[in-house]
C-alpha cells in the first residue's frame, strides 16, 4: 500500500536530516528503507521528485547556507565539513552552482542586513515580506526581567492591539512525537493544517494516545522558505506520544530535541502567524544576546481555536538559541 511506502521514505528523510555529516550511501539508506538499493533509488525519485543524491546535496547546501548566516564565527571550511562535504573546494563549487554566488559573498550580503534577516533561517517567513521600518530598528520595546520563581530570563512587549507577548529563555524537554508530514507550500493554508491534524488525531484517538492536557500538539518546520523552494518545504504536524509508540503508514515518529529555547507566547488570528514569527526572529532575537541554534524550531498549540471566544490561536513559538 502507498502508506507503507510513504512511511519508509519518511524514515529515510528523517535519517538524512539527522546525519548530514555522515557518509550517506545508497546502500545504507536502502537498508533504512528496507528496500533493495536498485528498487529504493527508483522509488525515492518517484515519490520525492529528486534523486537520492540530489536530495542529500540540496539539504546539505541549504543547511550550510543557514549556518553561514547564523554562525559568523565559524569558518566556511568548518561549516562545509559539518555538513558532509569532503573538501572546501567541493563545497565552494557546489554552493556557487546552487546559489549563484560564493559562500563568502552569501555570508557577507546576508550579514549586512543581519538584524532584519534573522527570521530567514529559523524555518518560517514570507518571500514577499514588506519592511516598513529602518534597518536595525525594532517597532516594539521589550522590557526585561528575571522571573522570580523560575529564574529564567523573560521579556515582555505589547502588540498593536495592546496584547501582552512574553518571551522566556528556558530549557525545553525532548519530545517523542508521532507526525503527519507535508512536502510543499503551506503558508496561509489553514485547510492543509486542519486536514493533517484530523488525519493524525483519527489515528491517535483509537489507540488511546490523546490524553489532554498531557498530550501536546506541535507544528515542526524543517526548511527555510527563503532558501528552499516552496514545493520542497517539509512541515510536520505532531502530537507527543510515549517512547516506543508503534506507528504505521503515513504516520511517522521522531524525536524533537530539547535544550535551550526562547518560548514566545501569543494569541493570534489565523493570518497573524507570519507577523509573530517576524517579531521573535527579526525584532526580539537581535537585541537578546542570543543567536539561533541548529535544532528544530516549532510551535506548540495551546488551545482549540474553535473554543476560544474570539477564535484566537493560543500558541508558543519555540526557537532554539545559544549565546551570541
């Protein structure tokens, strides 16, 4: 059945994403998929739209492009090796072919607008973002304090409609999740997310996995829309599950890494997600003393919007960070 093939291909995609610095041979990945190498190569290309080599090369280059901006203290050679390239010359040639410019020029051109482009590499943004303020300026004022009970660093600001937004830097746990994956465009497509969550909940309910409020619902973003073509963007809707939960068909499983995150709490209309991500990454982050870390960013849905008196989405935007 097609669902079994989707499951196996998703396992390979997850394995590649977690092992970009490793040798990713056809034989090794065919074993992950439990197909023969000959058939696996054909199946992968048919279902993903790229050959296995093209997919690995593209993901390595796109992750390296994000790290060139996020980690200015790392040399280009170090980033090349971190992302599975055998030499700086190989990386330089491949990068220029993919992006039409050298890695050093890419880094310099993006660093010049660093305070406005932090959101370019955390996995959510618009290709047509309109900027209505001066470079380097924030349209919000953030008040800072140390939370007396948790001792976590905390910031507050107000949105245009006087809603309080809090930003807290804290340790987040590792989450074991079951997911449904979409590969393709997602911006503004509420029906897409609704359908994905419906599929996931329909699978989880009969298995006794919906134990609210313990069960969390997440949206995980793997790619950067400024770098990855929207037809190849990977987005997962997830629920937390006990470790070792068996999955099948189009339902996959993975571990979302924990560690230090900024967690920004919002109440949003469905069309305000982009603005919220821009506030976290384009305004709060540049003045925070932190920079994005190379882990998955995600949203945690804290309510059912249909049950909110104003149909608001109560959501935590979670971005992995480390000291600047």
